C-alpha cells in the first residue's frame, strides 16, 4: 500500500450525523437541550471554547446531548450526535487557533435582510451558565475584559439583524476575548 493510501485510511472520517440530522436531534431533545439549531450550537460551542474557564466536555456534552448520550455505543444515534458535535467543536477550535482570519460566527440570513443573531446569542449565553462565576467579570466595567465583551453586544443583546459588513468586527471581538482569557482558561485545566 502506498503512503498516500495509508494516510487516507488513517484520516478516514468518523461516522456522524449530518448537519440536518444533528439539528433534528437537538430539536427532538426539546427543552432538555440548551440549543435547538446549528447556529445556537455554534454560539454555545464558541462560549465553551473562548470562555474564562475550561469546561469539562462531559459537562457541556451532557447538558447539550443528554447524559445517556455520553454512554452511547458506537453507531447509535446518540453516538453519531456526539461525533457531529465533536467535529463542529474541533473545526471551530482549529479555525480560531490556526486560521483566525477565516473565523466567522455561524449566523443564518434574517428574513428582513442581514444576519440573524438571536439563536447564536442564546446558545452563547446558555454556555456561559456552565461557569457563571467565571463569566461574571464580563459585566464589571472595572475589569479589562468588559470592554472586549461590550464589542459583542450587537451579537449578544440585539434582536435586530446584523449587517454582513459588521461580522468581521464581531469575529475579531470573539477572538480577542478568546485571547484575553487564554492564560486563565489554561490555568483552570490543571
């Protein structure tokens, strides 16, 4: 077998739910899940990745997909859902770390034009509940992270559509917050 053939075998993608199937899975969980759509999942995972504290994947995955999903055997729907969420998480993390200039929050088109931030922001805010004390400093104007967090207000607080032209600045604010908390997040992993 050639080297490229061996790499192709090693790099085979794990089976997972498609984007549509994952969204259906999240919706089927109803109120038990903190998010019910892919843009909400993107906001949720963004907060998990950039926050001031490392969140154990068992905690956020358990909340997101249910405790039973964490015990799922291979090829079950729960297992495939975990693989799909892990794939999105890893792709988001890799983009933020290695290709930050490509990072953009996943926002759907708003019916009135522009982009709709509502479910992304709900997902983000739901994930901040995983470590409320760690996120509390965001609201304190005396803390340096407050100014960076303020830059996210159009994304987190507004229900109005966001102009496409504003997305790069919002992406930069997200990445700035990630960088601001990097050392603190890494310390919390120990």
